[in-house]
């Protein structure tokens, strides 16, 4: 029997994962694999009390089944994202739904990754480790100030016109990458390679979902973007508004 994988100190400490799955057999399988890899788990068979419990005992990751009794996984993810204490905690969906429409809906709710049922224990753990690794803040770096945006990479905090704005890990990484490359045009595939390089299942259309969500958070008018500009037939470019350039 192979020896269990050695976990890093950051994984061993405070690595609590909430698993919300109404199928007891699947929940136990996921719990078994997580605990074999030194993660702590809490299992929920519905979404009714998850948010309240998470506020009291913060997890590092949520793994949510989509088809839950009562509150489904999409609604639960939306509730998580609306909580200031929980908004940056990554979410992985487990789902038998594999259509692009379902994946896009999950991204709209703020999901970080998908695992399609049935899945192997090896795939489960690879995705868990990748999502948790992305959620770790990088070494302290200066705050990037672009126009009326402040992008604090060390704390993963976005401020717009001085006000902190809730943002998911993936949204933050995309904004940080584009704002660090002002004026460059990136195709959707280039953005996938740069920001989704860990192999998460995502399509070029999903990039559009993230861009739209970022526009709703950083633009005065999302339908008339000043920062995240569409370059028709090519992709996207991050620009500093002309009035901001003139003021600097």
C-alpha cells in the first residue's frame, strides 16, 4: 500500500474543509480522502445551516454538491459570496451536470472550480490542493494603484474609490494580471493560460463571465467600461482612463 502524501505545514494547519453533499456514500468518500491527506472536514447533508456554521468556524474551502435538497448548491454559493467573512473562501462544485450552461451559472455564483461526477480520489485531491494553493496570498508586494483602483496583492484586497469591494480569489488574480499588463491585448486563451494554468475545467466563454463580473465591481458603468475594454475579434485590454493619465 503506498504511503500517504506528505502535506505541507500550511495544509496541516487550519485546513478545515466543509463538504455539503446529501448522498451519504459520496460524502463519506470525500471525507475519507480529505482526512487521509490530513485535512479536517465537516459534513453537511443540506445547505440550511452551512453559512451560519461557517461564520462561527471558518473553513479554508467549501465543496458543494449542486443538487441539494432545499437550498441548492448555486444558491448556497451565492449566500457564501454575500458574507464578508466568507466571500474570499474558495468554492468547488461537485456535480453530475456537465453542460456549459451549468458551468457558466456556477461561475456566475462565484465558484472557483468544478469536479464532475463520477470523479477519482486522485482528481479530487489534485483540485483541492490547486484551489487552496491559489487562495494563499503571495509574498508581500506593494499595492498596485491604477486610476481609482487599489489592488493589494499581499492581502488580496480590492478597493474602488477608497472602498473595499468583495472579490473572489479567481477574480482578483485575473484583475491583478491584467492591471499589471496595462495596454496589452490578451486573447481569452492567453488569459486561460495565465490565470487558469492549473488545468481547471474552464472554457473561453467562462473568461467572459469573469470579465463581466469584474466590470460590475470596478467600473462606474459596467456597460461602458473604462478599465476592462473589449478588443473586438481579439480579446481584452486593461486601460488607465485618459483623465487619470492626465492627472498623474
